[in-house]
C-alpha cells in the first residue's frame, strides 16, 4: 500500500514537515521496572529496503545524533506513535520527518512487533513495531536534527555497525522476515514467485 504522511492513499506528495513536530504521542512511558520507553502510545520505525545497483538488498539506517537517547548508535528512522495513528502511519510519518522520504515512494509490505513491555490487558503497556517497506530505488534523504547521518547499508553489513540495543535485539528476527520477502521496487510487479 502507498501512504502519505497521514497514512492515507492520496497519491499526492506531502509537504515538508517543520524541523520540530510534536504529537500527542511524544513522551515517556515508565514501566513498572522504572525503565523509560519513548512514545506514550508506543513507537514505530521504518525498515525501508531497496535494491542496490549490484542487486543486493540495502536498508536505510539512521546514525542517531549524539544528544538523542542511545546517541551514536545506528537504528531505523522512527519514533513515537500518536493516538490516532496505526503503526504503519507512524513509521511512514517519522521517516518523512527524520529522513525527508516522500511517502508515495514507500510501499508497506508488513509489520512486526519487535518489542513489548507490560501487558495490554491493564497497567503500563508499550510496544515498538517495525514496519517493513520497499522503495523503488536508493532514495535521496534529508536528515533532520535527530540524525548525524542517514545511510543505505547492505543487509548483510548492518550487524557490523554499532546498533541501537533495541534494533540489535530484533535484527536477526527481522532478517528472517525479510529473507522470505524479496525486495519489490514496484508494487504492481511482485518479485518472481510471489503473487
């Protein structure tokens, strides 16, 4: 599915976000253990894939700014989910804010809840959802102040970087999901063997 920054299928390119955006999801959730998790309604990140000129799959990674939580590590563009958003909508919006990615070039394939804290049945609950999406190519990026750098990295080279602990903990699981789902740069043309 193709989404704009609000998660609707308008097909129109959204305008740029201002440098600082605040939604009702901004804020920390404090678990019973005392640990803090960003996103009052959970959080989501975009695992955006594209084919390199050599045909290998690459993913877009964000080198987190030194001042940010876990600064200096590599992770996915992402952040707090607002109360009215699905995880997919939040991930696409955050990727637009943090990397300048045009939403019409992001094709959402699937989502994986990669972290959960607490119980959805009551009490404190928080989750992180990784949204796996494909792009038609190695898109140009425009970092915001939360990024020291944005880089397309070959999938088999991701683990060589100093990763954000949450991303590092989920990377092998995400690799298993993406291995079963070849990159499709055109949603109208699924990869061979997928219909």
